[in-house]
C-alpha cells in the first residue's frame, strides 16, 4: 500500500468511495472534492496499480489542524488503512505547524469513534445536527506535540 498526495486523476475513485461510505444527503459532491484536492491536504492510500483504497482530507490553519473526512472502501476495512491515513495526515499537519487536530465523528457510528480513540483522539463536545436534523456528531481533539 502506498500513501501519497491525492491528484485530480483520483477524483472519480474518491467520489465513488465517498458514495459507498456516506448517504447521499451527507456525502461531499465531486466539485467539493476537486477543490479540496487542490487546496487542502488530501492523501490517498492506493495499491501500486493506482487503485484508491481510501483517503483522508484535512487542513492546517495556524497551530491547529482539522480532518474533513476519512473514507475507506468497505471491501478494504479493518486492514489498517484508516490508521495509516490518520498517521500520515497528522505528520503533514505537524509539518505545517499544527499542534493539535480536531475532527467530528458521527454519534451513530461508534466503530468510527473507537478508531479515533485508539489513534489518541478524545471527545470534547457534542455537536447537535452536524450531519442534518437529528444527526449529531462528537467533536474530538488530539494533541500533536
């Protein structure tokens, strides 16, 4: 598995994986991904053949970083891909001066929250209606120092 910066050629695979991971009403559209690939830290985990298995997108602003989204193709979950993507993004954020990173995880997905807990993230607050009416998130933080 290779982790590298996402490129415009990865867009179709990223959009496909997003559609497999999130319902249509919360999935990012292709245009948003096109923008994020250019202006954020967008990393893909892929096979040597260039097949994208998962991706993570985040950004650094001053001494803080954030994770926009983390998706792994359902057929490739529980293989350490998400863990590797999180570590790679944290390394990039730290290099850009981030001392802490935050993210929001869906309250209805305890397995996702557990993944982040194992990566060192801690719950800070409930964000009501983050994913739409009645769909709450938990804001989590991790110190990178």
